[in-house]
C-alpha cells in the first residue's frame, strides 16, 4: 500500500480553503498539469457526495473520482471509481481552523498499483505535484 501524507498551513480561514478545494475544477491548480471536469453533480451540492470528476493527466487515459463524504469545513473523502492503474484508492482532505485565523490541511492518499512498480512511481510524482500545487495556492 502506498501512502502520501501532506500537512500544510495556510494564512486564510478554513472556510475559504475548504470552499476552494471542494470545487472540482479548482483542483487543476493542485494536480497540474491535469485537466479536471465535474461530470456528475452530487446529491446535496454540485461538488458534494456522489459527485464525479474526470481527470486527464497528459497522455494517460482519463479516470474518474467519486466524492464519498463531505463534512463542510472539516473533511472531504473520495475514491477512484473508474479507469485507473490504481486499486484500493482513497483520498481524505481534513481541514482545521488555526488560532491565528489561518487554516491547516491534512491530506492523505492511499492506494495500490494494479501492476508491480506502478504504485511507487505514481506516489513519487503525485506527492511532488501536490506539494508544488499547494505551495502556489493564493486565495
């Protein structure tokens, strides 16, 4: 099992961070150069539980992620639901307010590759990309 764990503080309120990262299309900044499009709205909100986003990264085939849990300003969980070289995938973004008025993101992604060496290769590139994307986040 591969595990990516990122902890990062931001100078803006947790509500602002959550609102930005809960919008599927905004994730293009975090997962650049991926192209992301919401293809199905959630049951309670466009980007809520049950919503599906299609991601395309360079020349790789597109895959889909489905949001499985949303707790406003606290947590977003999702999983890959179609078309990926990964299995047993889960992403969890946990948000918390900080005493200084800022916010903190604890982001954990776990998965396995369907073929040997796929998992470690994807982990290395994905972790670097997310960290780079989060460092550019300006709200």
